[in-house]
C-alpha cells in the first residue's frame, strides 16, 4: 500500500489525518481558527454562524484548551498534574479540581477495560525514553536495567487513591502522563463548549484527531486517514454528527538512533516502544475513549487488538502494520471510502469477539492484579 494519492481538495494538516472540505456551499462563510496546544495545531472550523458568535465561541474554546493544556501537562512545573506527580513521588496526597479528578477516574476505567495496555501511570517510562520534552529525543535509548526497574515497579492506575478530590498513590512509582487520552478528553470538553455557545456545525481537529458537531452545511464532515507510508491518504470517512475519529501512529513522535526508530507509545509490559503497529484509527462517539483505545490497540499489537477493542466497547477500527498489512473491523470497512478507485491494498476483515469478554485491570501480564 505504498503509493501516492492526491484527490478531493485536500487541506493538508500536520497530523495523521487530512480534513476534506472541498465543495462550495451557500450561507455565511466558514469561521476558522488555529491554536497551538497539546503539542499540536488545533484547528477549529465553525459553519453556518455569524462571525461574532463563531468568534466568541472559538475564543472560549481557545481559553479552555490552553487551561487544560497547562493543568494536564505531564512534565512542565506549575500545572495541576505536575503537583500530583510530585506529591505521589513524596508519598503525599494532594487536592485536585473536579475536572482532573474525573479525568483520572475515567483513565482508570479505560485502563482496566484495555487490560492495562493503555496505562497513563507509566509516565516514568515515557520520561525515561526522552518523550517528556517539546523536541524529539536525541542520543541513545535508555539502558535495559533502568527500563526493567520501572517495569518491575509496576505502576498502574488502580494504584491511585481518590477520596473526593484528594489524590495519592499506594505505589510511589506511579507517574501520570495523560498524553494517551488528554487530547480526546479536551476535544470532548471543547465540543461541549461549542454546543453551550449554540454552535451546531463545527469540526475540531487536533493534529488529525477529530471531533465533529453537526454537518458541513448539510453534508457530512469528511475526514481522511493518512497513509503512514506515503504522502497521501488511505481513504476517507463521512463522519455523522457527534462522531469522532482518532489515530495513533508510531510515526508521530520517535527517537532515532543507529538506524533504529523508537516510538512514543510504550508497552507497559516490556517498557519498550511498540513496533509492529504503524497506525490505528478508531471511529467512535467519544473522543476520550477513541483516543485511549487507539493507544491501547497500538500496544496490543497484531494479534491482541481485537480483544482489547471489544473490551473497550470499540467497534470501528482500521489497523496498519509495519509490513503494510491493512486490517479493519466490519463496522470500519462499511464506512471507509476509497480515496481513488480502490483502497491502497487488500483489507483483511477482522470480526471482533462479543463484548462480554471484558479484560481486567492487569498490565496484560500473567501476574494477578493487586485489587
Ligand atoms: P497517542 O498519540 O494518543 O497514542 O498517545 C501517545 C502518548 O501517550 C505518548 O506520547 C505518551 O505520552 C503516552 N503513552 C505512551 N505509551 C502509553 C501507554 N501504553 N498507555 C497510555 N499512554 C501512553
Ligand atoms: Mg491516544
């Protein structure tokens, strides 16, 4: 599936997806704004509103996203999450606001449903691999002993103790890094903010992770999934009102060393970056769940991902492996439109197991969970 494709009218964006908005429409012109938050460009497009309403709503979203970015930042001092991590390291508890308390509760639920493949408690490993910086890591990968020590310390979301809004951890090795689902949570809140301002039709695109409201002037918002191997797209999806499409890719951030590439998504079981999955796209109705699931499925790998998807309640998945193999669930294949005459390669249809098979809170290891 390595081929170039150029079609539609592509407004190329920096992430894994490309937003398609090529046709001419009647009514007020679209209102567009771009912000830099969560380490990426966030594009807001509002349709069918007068300029003042759209600008007010967009400014409110901008303020909200900046606030969440600083509150939930994994390594920058001064934010709420940094204070939580410091308290955990020192064996203390700390007060957090309602929003962060809810985010952590939801993170714990999602981590359990993913069987521990999605694990926001492994901030220590993410930092060890050099991803707690605004620029890509340089130099050699961390030593195996340091990695093994962090894996053995076994940080899990279920180590957290949340009493009201006070938070602590029974395991001092827990370091929260919400990078695997914060964008989804933030875009869900941003979409709610737009709705509260009376906006019916809009798209929020955070570097390729997309939430839509309503339609693009009576037509669906169409979003393309980027081809991770070439400049072009795999296909496009017409999103229904309220749907989201999130993509995790091991090509997004990485450490290059001695012609080896180490991705920013870490397998909590081994402490090493994922290798075999290049891109996972999840179509869903919740940004927070789709974001967490895309990360979890990258970790679960070629054979493990269907169980994790079923357990997380995800039905529509497109998976691209390092060898260019394309796999999709029936729910995704039904929605994926080829960009040209056909999709760029044969797609293997993968049926998910029944949802009753919920995974538990372990890290996907054999040892029984401690809770
Ligand atoms: P995403 O692009 O949504 O897949 O998120 C990747 C980010 O999530 C990384 O940059 C880390 O901050 C964090 N992360 C890495 N590995 C994991 C994991 N196994 N579970 C949860 N978050 C992770
Ligand atoms: Mg994610």
